[in-house]
C-alpha cells in the first residue's frame, strides 16, 4: 500500500474541514432535502394568486405585497382578500389619526388657526373613514350574493378615498410644512382604497356580455330604478317625496317668526332623535336662515322640507380667506348619514 506524500496532508485537512462546515451549514436540507423546493413552490403559488387578485389595480406592487401576507392565500375567496386589504388600510388610517393628534400636540403653538382646523378636519374624516371601512367589512362577510351589496361597496370606498383628499385640501394655503408631514401616509391609504375598488369590480357578475346591474339599471349612478325612484327607496318614502307640503306630517317645525317649535334649523336638528329607524321630517318655513348645518352620523333618516326654492333659504359666507377650510365652508354638510332635502335654496354669499 502506497503512502500519501506528506506535502498533501495540509491540503487534505483543509478539504475535510470545508466538507464538515458545509454539512453543518445546511442541516435542514440534509434531514429533508424536499423542504426547500416545497417552500419555494408555496411562495411562488401565493405570489401567483396575489398577482391574479391584483390584476387591473393601479398600484399592483402595493397590492401584491399586501395580499401575499394573507395566510393560506390560495384557499381564500376574493371577498376575504379584499377584507384583508381593508383591514390593512384601517390600521394605516388609525396610524394617520395618531400622527395628526401627535402633530397637533407638538406644534400647537406654531400652527396657524387654519392649520389647526385642517388637522381637526382630518381627525373627523379619519373617523368617518374607519366607519365606512367597517361597513365594507360587514358587507363582505355577509352571506348575501356580492351583487346585492356591490353598489354600496363602491360608494363607501369612493367616500373613504375622497376623505383623504379632503383632509389634504385643508392645507392648500398652509405656510408651514404640515401637509408634507402627513400626505405620505394619506396617499398610501388612498392607493389601498383604489386597489380595493379595482378588486371589488371583479365581484360584479356578467350576463350576456354586460354586467347584471347594467342590464337592470335605467340610471346606473342611482342604482336600479323603480317607478322613477331608486329601488332601495321604500314605497312609503316615495309617497312622502311626492306629497305636497300641506299633505305632509311634520315632526318639528322651524319658523323665523316663532310660530314653530324652533327659530333655527340647528336647534331642530339637535332635538331630532339619534339613530332613528323612521324618517324624521323637519319642516322649515319660508325665510332666510343664516346658519351652518352639519348632519352628523348619529342623525340618520332626517328629512328637511321647505316652502320652495327661493322661499326657504339657508345662507353662509365662510371662506379660506377668513380662516375656514373647504370642509367647513359648506352651508349644509352631511357626515355618513341618510337624509333628504326638498324645496330648499342653499346660498353662498360672497
């Protein structure tokens, strides 16, 4: 038996050490060589599912990176994928609200009155957005067919997106950099909502080359119509809208001359019940009312009825020049509530 030259011993020792090191470095693959390819396959499969769900979105990279984090993605329905995106969006909305609260506290003495109002507007708009997103989650988790709540999802998502831009509009005339400190988060929220809207469109069933809703709708922007009114409006409320003023039963009356229950519209609105299940009618007699009215979310099913256009007037003159944001300058504002207004004139005075 021949002996190895002594000069090769250092080389062989080094080769042995490298071999042992490589074995210790990959113990998992030695125990189960199929593990790595299997994990890679699962990841690629989830990536494919995410890309399919995000097809047609305006921000596909953001969409895929959000959706791919959903556990067992390949077993999820489209509704569950959208719900996951909505939950992620809601977390970011709450983070933005915390950010605005922190900015208001830290910069209180440096901010102008207009900027303080804008931050307060943003906080209210974030609260409205969370309410809208929760309603979306409730619809998506219901057992009803998607086409039953499709229009509601579109409306709520559109409102949630508009809220972010309304928040930023409040800083249009800001002299500081407050807008820059919040707009990055808000744009990300808007992009999440935009992606959700694109995915929601896939819930709409098709029929004979057209969407089912489009085949039934006379005016798509109002939903399915029945007898000249949206189908969601009950027969009782249709009669209420068609009735003459002197044939309508009022719950409260507002009159400038004191002949009603109140002399201002805001007083009547405050007296109206919260979260009413029935339509609550406030009759506003002829006259000019210099008020700013906000129908908050708990004041639902409110109906304002006047004496006619040009007779019952609601006037206001707020502007940015006077330190008011666009959000607060409207004469009559509505926050996530269902209300109706008939025979009124809303005037903005310059």
